[in-house]
C-alpha cells in the first residue's frame, strides 16, 4: 500500500488499515511557502490514546457500521445518564 503512488495502483486486500494522526500541522508547513508562525507550530506534547476494538459480527459492511455507531451512541447515552 505504501508503494502505490496513485489509488489505481492499489490492490484489494482482505485487510483493514487504520491510520490515526495525533495532530496535523496544516497549511504553512514550509512544504509550500513559508514556515508557520511560531504561535501556530505544532510541538510534541505527551498524550494518552485509548482504543477499543471488537468484533462487528456478520452482515454487510454497512450493517456492521450502523450497528457499531448505534452501540456507541447507546453507550454514551447510558454514561451521560449515570
């Protein structure tokens, strides 16, 4: 996947890839133009990231996604009522 320069060079795999960015510098990162002003530059800071993964069950990808979002919404509703 990392060797592909264009999406048409990607090959279907039986895997799911997840890339999560902690932060993005955005525009004016000296890749095209001047460096960002000091007050807008990202600086590495300690952080904590927590993931929770689970089986989605059977069914289409869309059914699994709907079920996962519904479960997430319900768990948040329960926590807010506690």
